[in-house]
C-alpha cells in the first residue's frame, strides 16, 4: 500500500493548527483525514526545525523603540493622573 503524499503547505497548516488551536492533535488529524501518528511526526519535525533556525536579526531601532515607549508611558501616566483628578471632582459634586 502506497502512502499518500501531502504538500508541504498542507503539512504546515495542519501543524500550525495543532500549535494554535483548541483541538487535540487526534481531533485535528481526524478532521483532516490523516493519521494521528503522521500529524504527530510532522509536528515533531516542525518544532525541531524551528529550534534550529537562527534568530531573526533585529533592526538597530531598539534605542528608538525604547525612547518611544518611555514617552508613551509618560503620556499615559499624565492621562491617568488627569483622570484620577477628574474622578475625584465628580465624586465631590454628589
């Protein structure tokens, strides 16, 4: 009996479904009409390949991103302080 050949795209979609979905591997395999053991092996190989790939290089914008985030935090703290004062004023009016 010859094994069916599945496309790489099909295998990747099936594996991603096991990693992100709420269903078990067995349920996903049954839904796709493939063997549980086949899907389990695909998943194992996919995870192994992900670990062997190098980390993507970051752009040199880390300092800029940190600066932007610090400014955003400062703005949010200011907004929060204003809202607290406004809430205190509203509670006094009652």
